[in-house]
C-alpha cells in the first residue's frame, strides 16, 4: 500500500498564493508519476496537474500559467505551487500516484484550500 499525506492548504485571499505538499510512503517502489486532483463542494473530483513518468508536467487548462507542479524523487514528495488563486480554486486537494504506469486508487485525506473573494 501507499500512504499519501497532503498538507499546505489554508485560507487565502483571491490573488494570493499557496504551496501544497504531498508525501508518499509505504510501497513507493515503482512510483513513476504523481498527480494532483481537487474536489469542490458538490462537484466531482477533477484532475489538476501531474508529473509524468518522463518528468514533464501537465496541467488542466484552468490552472496553466498559475500552478506549478514539482517533485523531490528522493523524498517521494510532490509540490503544487499555486499563484493568482481565485474563488474557483476553492476545493479539497488530493494527490495520486501511478506505479509502473498504472494510476492507483490510493488517496490521502486531502488538504483544504479556501480562497476568499
């Protein structure tokens, strides 16, 4: 199993910034991609960003130019730097890992991001 712990969320004013962290532990062998998802109240969980197996980032259109995903492979940690936050970014943010190219269904408890207008 893989344990995922997200942190760094909080309350921020619109236009502000936050950096989220996700630490993976347990059976972290073969992890070759990691992603951030978010779930707003009353909405389905949606993809936000990922570091692909080749290390390249990919983002959902709504966060391009505002969010940056990065990782520390040695520590099995991934970060999501979020800038120019808007009310629409309010959600619980989760990370997810892929092992050997297959996305797993391990989820952490998430970290709440609340953007006030």
